[in-house]
C-alpha cells in the first residue's frame, strides 16, 4: 500500500506553493500521459507543457508561473528534484533493522552500531567497525580493520579491503571492490618486482560506487573520493587518485594513478584519464575521450587526445570528408602545376 | 569416458546425409590436423578443404558436395553449427540435480522448482522463485522477490537484485550484476539528490550475460533484454534500456540510459552508445565506436562519432597522412602566392 | 611495531654499498620531504637530487656516485627497486597460516597443502587442489577440479571455474573471474547456438590478475597467461588467447579471442585488440588504441586503427586544425579558379 498524502502535505514537504485544491489527496506519482486522478504528475521539461491540459492526474508538480490549465498544481523551483523527492516519499522506506542474520560470518572483534542488518553469507573481519543503521548484504566481504560509517548500504558481493574507510550514507553497489592493490611494479631488468600497496581508500560521506567498480588502495597513503561524488558501474580508479566533491563519473571511466580531479567534474562514459595530472573544477569531458594532460577548470573537452569540446566538434565534422579533401588537394596540385607550366 | 556413436547416429542427430561408411564409430571431435581414426573432424572454412585429404580422422563433417577424398563424410548445410552440436553431444552433460547443498542460505519463503541445485554459499532471499532444473552456484546472491525461470545456470558470485525476472535457459556468468541501481540523480544546485530506482530488470528466455556485466534496474519500469540476446563480459547496460532479440553485445560495450537497440544487432568490443537513442535492426557497429545518435537499420557503422563503416575506413586511411596533406597544402599556398605575384 | 635495521643490514639485503655510518639504525621508509632521523629515504628520480641536502632522514638510498651531501647512503644500481624491496621488508609480513576457518565451505575431496588459510565463506569444490601457504579469502569460489599452486593469494569473491590451473605465487584480486565461458556461438540462421566451452585457463607462475578482471576459458584447449604477466583491474581476455611473459596489461584493456601477445608487451589503459592476431615482443600500445591487425615486435603504436606511435602523434597534431585546413583548401581553390580564369 502506498501512503496517501494531501497536496498541502506534499507542498510542505517540498517547500512548494499550492495553486488550486490543497485538500486533494494522491497516493503516488505517474507520468503525464498515463496518470489516474489519485496520482500526482510532474512537468520537468517545458517541451511537454501542453500535456498538462490533458493529463488524467489529480495534481501537477511544476515550475512557478506555468500554465496549469485549471489543474491543482504544486509550484516548486526545481520540478525534477521535486519528482525525485516524491518518488522517495511514496516508493521507498528505510530498511528495517534485522540484526545479524543466521549464516553471516562475523568476527568476534567486529564492532557493530545500532539497528544494523547483516545478511546471510556476509563476512565481517577482525576489528571491522560498522556504523548505525548500516545494511550489509549477502556475500559482501569486509576485511580486517575496515571502518564503515552510519546509514550505509553495502550491496551483495561488494568487497572492502583491509583498513579502508567508508563515510556516512555511502552506497556500494554489488560486486564493487574498494581497496584492491594498486598496479605498481618496479622493473628489475628482467621481470617485475611487486611494490607493496600499503595505503588505503577513503570514501567521504554520501559517496556512491557503482556495480563492479574497482577503487585501488594507495601505494603509501590514501586514494580519496570526496563527499557527494557518484560513480556509475565498472569505473576504475587507480591508486593515489584524489577525486573531488560532487563529481559524476559515468560508467567504464578509467582514471590512472595519482591524478587529481576537482569538484563538480563530469567524466562521461568510457573516458580515460592518464596518470599524474590535474583536472580543474567544473570540467566536463565528453564520452570516450582520452585525457593525456591536465585540463583547466570550467570548460568542456572531448576527443583523444582531448581538446576543447567545440574545437573537437568542428574537427570531427571534417573527418568524414577527409578523403574528399585529399582528392581536392590532389586536383589543386595538378591545376597549379598546369598554371605553372603555362607561365614558364 | 566419451560416448561412442556411429556416423549414422550422428547424421540423424544433425539432420545430415552420410557419404561412405555409416557404421563407422567415433567417440569425439578433433581438428583436421590432429585427429585419430576414432574421431570425427569438421571442415567449416573452405580455405582448409585440401586438409580433408590428409586428416587422420575417421570421418569428416562438411558442407554438401565438397570433395571428400574418399573419406566417410556427414554432409550438413552448416558444418560450423554441426561442429557445435557435436561438441555438445560428446563433451557436455546435464547438471545432475543435487538439491540444496549444506552451506546454502535459503529463505524459508523461497519457492524452488524440481531437480534444482543450490551450491554452498549461495544466498536465496525471501519470496524468490527458482525454476525447475536451475543451478545456482556458490556465492550467487538472489535478492527478495526475484524470479528465475527453468533450466537457468546462475554462476558463482552473480547477483540478482530484488524483483528482477530471469527467463528460461538463461546463463549468468560469474560476478554479473542484474538489477543494480540506475545512475540517476537530480542536481539540487549544490549537490545531487538520488532518484530512487524502483523499476526492475527483465531478461527474456535464452539470454546469456557475461562475467562481471552490469545491468541496471529501471528508474520506474523495466530494463529489458529480449529473447536470445548474448552479452560478453564486462558489458554495461544502463537503466531503462531495451535490447532486442538475438543481439551480440561484445565485451566492454556500454549502453547509456533509455536507449533502444533493435533485433540482430551486433555491437563490437568497447563500443559506447549514448542515451535516449535508437539503433535499428541488423545494425553492426565496429569496435570502439562511439554512437552519439540514432542509427538506421541494416547497415554497418564505425568511428567516434560513428559514421557508415565504409566511409570510416576511407577517412581513417587519410589520418596517418594528415601531416603530409598539411604540408602539401602549405606548399600549394606558396606556389599560388608566387603565381599570383607573377600575374599582378 | 616496525622492525629496526642497521644501514649495514639493509645494504646487505639489497646488495648495495654503504657510504657513511653503517651502524646507523632505521625503522622504516619515508619520502625525502617528510622523513625523521629514524627513517631511510630514497632518491629514485635525479630531478630531486638537491633534496638530499635537506632531508631529515637518517640515511638515503640512491644510485652510485650521486652527491650525498654528507649523508649516510646506500648505493644501489636501481634505487626505485630498492625502495620497493625495503617497503616489503619494513611493511609487509607473510600471512600467518590459519587453516580452514569456521564458515568455509570445503568439499571432502579437496586436497589442501600445508600452512594454508581458508577464510569464512570461501567455497572449495570437489577435487580442488590448493598449494602450500596459499590464502583463500572469504567468498572466493573454486569450482570442481581447479588446481591452485603454492603461495597464492585468492582474494575475496574471486571465482576460479572448473579445471582451471593457477601457478605458484599468483595473486588474484577481489572479484576477478578465471575461466568464465568463452563468447562463442554458431549462427543457425535465425538465432545463435551456444558452442560449449570445454577448455580451461592456465595461469603460469607469478601472474597477477586485477580486481573484476575476466579471463575466459578456451573453447577447446587453453587460454594461457605466461609467467610474470600482470593484469590491472577490469581487463577482458577472451577465449583461446595466449599472453606472453612479463607483460603489463593496464586497466580496462580488452583482447579478443585467439590473439597471441608476445613477451614484455605493454598495453596501456582501455586498449582494444581484435581477434586472431599477433603482437610481437616488447611492443607498447598507447592508451585507448584499437589494434585491428598484427603488430611487429619492438615498436610503439597508438591510435584507432593503431599506427606507429610517432606517426600518430604527428597526425593527432593536425586533427584540431582540420577545420582551418579545410578552409585554406577552399580558399586556395578559389584563388586557383581566379588564376585560371585570368589565364583563359
């Protein structure tokens, strides 16, 4: 059963303003095209504004001042954010604390917070610390001495290696590996000598790590991911990297060792970043780009090697016409030779 | 011990025609160059037709009408398919049903079909349904309410999240994650607000998922992979995608959110596909290509950004000669200036 | 507590020569800038040679003949290698043998060497063989008949499939999959018929496999990774590949089926290699390159499609100037037409 809420209650929850009947009650969200009268819908993209006239929904979440075609509306500055918050309100609920379930493997020296849940098959090593209300799913393995903050969710078969530290409200999707050994070897002439990777990984608060991501522990100190940064699936972060706050690292990105990424940086899917470089704040890098050197802040880049995004767009427009361009140049060469011979 | 079969029996199994001694018995397959008389070999690539004369094999699987150099042959329209079927016949056998083995973690409310096997360390959550003859290997984790069809194999440490649905005869390789949360956040000005991902993943029948793949659950509805589609290892499918029937998605491909892929599409290794686009039926996309927009059906594409494959081949042929082309243009410019000055 | 060693003892351990006070005792390593007198530091990069004058360290590890500013020094031919060896000496210790810990799932027919450790939640199948001093972490799954050599570390949630063979001193990072089914299907006109993958994977001695890597088993015979080769995280090795000795395969590389890689090959991050080709010894391939055909030994390559590295650098320098080049050509064309009209 979904909870039922009045439009007034929802507006209060969102910090919005009601236009119309604030006593109207709804019990869920639905898209504009496909909504019943007991649902609230939302207009996030102005392109669809005309659909407000025809929606079957009881109420509409929208930006202030929009045409509401006589509908009851909740006006909020950011309707997309409001939609996300109502999704949370209607469709999610906190995980009930179940304690340590039978079949979990728990070291005697592990320290558990209050209201935790540890599912069957999870393995918690010596001296691990687990924060309050944190949920650890089946098959997750927490090595000795790792520290996990309050209100985290560690999904199935994720691995957190020894001594790594996870902040509050972090979510680790299934199969992600935090603290694998960095890829460091010293050539000894013939072969490779393994450099011990004695550092750790630190995830600050509100960091989320996608499924099957790999975050390598530092060689000596800390691989750091700062507050609020989100990683999509299958991302690789090499040893000693520092990733800033509120970054979006999209699926299959790889960042080589010791690179520093600023705050609010977006790396689109499959981007590769070389090692020992810096990317400034608010940079956006387009999908599949390869970044061989540092990038200045507050700009967009694309391509391999990466260049300013607009420059890349213009260059790529020429690529399919290269054969034609080459042909033109060859023809011009002949015409010039002809002119030259006539002027001899 | 491999089973022994007569050429007649094999021909009947494959729907082929015997040329030569149909009573001849063989007990396995071997390559043309390295086969004993108790083995059958196969000629799939006409390039190697002459090797039939010299093979030590007792019999040869080949296309109708080929020169068989006096050998006993089974003629089938598709010898490579016949080879695959004989491999199955000689070298594989159904998994014997072992039941729920000690050390498996099974919720009391799980519903198990007949003749299943659940290995030690597998974790089956509340209200999970497992079909007949399905095998779930050690460390696989099936979250609450997931449904797995008949004759599936879920390999070790694979994860199937809550409420996802797996069809019949699906194979999930080790470490694959089905139903991780989609990568969806609403910017709130300063930071990112997590959009609950309340949808699911549906795999239809005969879908195979490679090792350590990630298939994100939909934000609201269904991430769908249709009948017969095969994913290689380390593939990323983002939330809300729909992948058609009988597609081949090669290793390390990434498909962004809400994109629709047609039937019989091949995406070669490391291809990246942007979000909210469509790829038509029977499209082939070359390795490492980046697909920024929709692609029309029945064609091949390559490059980043993707263009028709032949166009890309021609353009790439010019790329290594760009420095030379530039030099030529510079020289032409001088020659023209010279001509112009002479005509002043 | 870190061990305390005299400079003499360290020099003997490294095969180096003491300059200065060989009785001086240190108890760890520290960087040049930030070292106390009870630490030894190291100078690996000549760029920082002047820092030796100011370091607070008690002793310095450096190349023979360098200016030691009156410091006690240990001279070794390869200071970076020496640093790695001292890291090992001071900061690592052999895993103490803990035996089979409660909560491990061990088949009765498994054969275990001496001084092994098998953590809770690890699953060891029938007829598995585990070498002496090998450590198998929680959640690792070893299928029936696999063989693991002496002194290996199999990290949490790694999977080794049936009959695969792992040499001595191999390290498998968390979540890696060894022996998943190769991606092989025979088209039957309408759909795809699965080709049984009945081969195995063999890792020779001193091979290291990164987190969440996937190494597919061969269709018929062996996918082989030779002695000393190291794989970074999220690497894909398809069925039937042969990788030579002492290769460095960086994160997110994908190698397609049946390709052969020589010895001492480096493939940088996100490189893609097509199937059925050869790469010669000592080849280096730059990040994100796509290798469509065989590459001759002892050279560097970059780009998609890959070309000699220097050629690629020169070509890439032109790419951002393509729009300008095209404009120039258009202008030249007009100027030539003008000249031609004047000479008519």
